[in-house]
């Protein structure tokens, strides 16, 4: 067999080893997706588009209607976007990869606030870019500005911001976003802003776009999608916008790599972005789960975690149990029938476990009860 791409050997598969379906009866705190169904009106829009014969090719970046809908939606966050500078991609992850492909060259360095979603690391390595993991502050998982400044070299070309954050649940303060923009301006860095959880915020300060601060607009690539807020993970629909010149490069990536998302999904994406009550109801459910989950975790010996500020994850410190995170996750599955993600699958996540409260309340109560009984028995 001929040789493979030399970058592949350096790329992991993120949480994959701990996301496999566990034995029946296991409580899963691992999967990062809502347990809701996609709103009926969105499903009907896709069905209607199929019935109407929307089966063929269309504009590569997405229809004018869905791109304009994304631009209008982003206006809620004080972003002024032209629909022609929007590309609708096969998922937020693909949109982020387009940003990397458009703005970076092999050998460049990109700062990740660690622990970071592992796909960032993998995507960068696939295109020959070097991820630099900069630890966040352990007490609240917010950025450590001094560490960020110290990590910048002549090869640093970008920083990835994800707030609300997966895996930490942190939502960065506007003053922190502003300082990250200042650092980026001083060092002429791109900012890749992953806003996928922007509608799931439990802190008084909400999602804040780097593009709204001085110097941020011309260097920010804003990436989001339908997966989390609208319960559309399997639809694989994401968006990206940024400076016009950069978006021309993104359009080239899309046209060369994917053509476009399925045509009949575009009307559904537009309908989803216009929803109000359905989205609010899902967010309120997550807010309730967050309160209950954190309260139950506080009663479990050896597990310590700051209260999540956004998204639907808890990142807990389990070092007081005397186990490392892989041992904890393995034994929790085998002895308590609870599946969690070990933090060391992400650089900077050693001694931590990630748990999702995207599951139902019954599973949250049952899973926490099992973990409590198991740890108390040791």
C-alpha cells in the first residue's frame, strides 16, 4: 500500500473511545447533544422542500434566503453582517475547518484555551498547523491572559475562542473578550469565534462577539450552527461569516470540498432561525437541569466543579478521589454503570471529567445517585 498523509498519525479521535454505546442500563453523561427532537415546524419545512422538488444543486454558499436568515440572526448579537458574506456549511465543525484552511498555512501556530474541544487540535494538525494549548484558570476555567501573552511567538497566527465553552461550561466576561481582541490586534492574529452554544447561557453576562470590539471585526471569523440550540445535531448545518476577502476564500473551500449542504435543508434552516418559543423552552429546560445537576454533584464525595455558566457541560475535578481521570471514567462505567469523559483526552484536562446534562432529568438523578453510592463505598 502507498504511504499515508504524514499528519494523520498525529491526529487523535477526541472523545470517540468514551462515546461508544455502553452496556444497556448505563447512564450516559458523555454525548454532547440535546435529548430533544428537532421542532416539528423545522422538520415540516424540510419535508415540504422535498415535496416541492428541491432536489438539485443550488448556490454553493447556500441559498440567499438561508444566508440572509443567518445574517439577521447574528444581528441579535450586535453583528452587522451581509448575507453575501455568509456560507452555510455541512456542520459547524466543517465551517471551522474552512476558516482554518482559508487563514492559516502549514507551520503556523494557533492558541487553544485548554482544555479545549479536541476536534480543534485534530483539525489544525490535519492541515499541518501547530496547536498551542494555553491552560485556563483552574478555579473558573476563564482565560489566563498572562499565559496567553507568554505563549505568543512569531509563528502564532490565530486564537480560537469558544464561549459558552465546551468542555468547561465557562462564559467569558465581555472584558475578557475585549482583552483577547486587544491581544489579537497587538499581534495581528486571526480570531476564530466558535459561538455554537451562544443561545445557552446561564450567567448574567451573555455571549459576546469579538467582532463588536475595536479591531475585532476585520480579524474575526464567526462560526456557529444549528446543532445545539435547535436540537439539530444530525442535520449537519453550520455557518461561517467574516471579512469579505476571507469569505471569498471560504467560498472557494466550500465549492471545492462540499458543493453545498442538501438543498432541501436550507428552508428548514431559515425556519429554525426564526423560532422563539421552542428555543426558549429548550433553553429553560437546560437551565433547570444545570441547577439540579450541580446541586447533586455537590453531595458526591471527591467531585468538585464550578457551577456551569453556559452550554450543557460540567467539568469536574476528581483528584480528591485518589484516581486519575481515566481510571475514574473506566471504573465509573464498570462499577457504577455511569459513562463520563476523562479530561486527559484533552491537553490540560488531566484530573478532570466532562459530564453532559443534555440528557433527561431522570437520568441526571439516577446517574448522580449511582456515582454517590459508588464513591461512598470505596
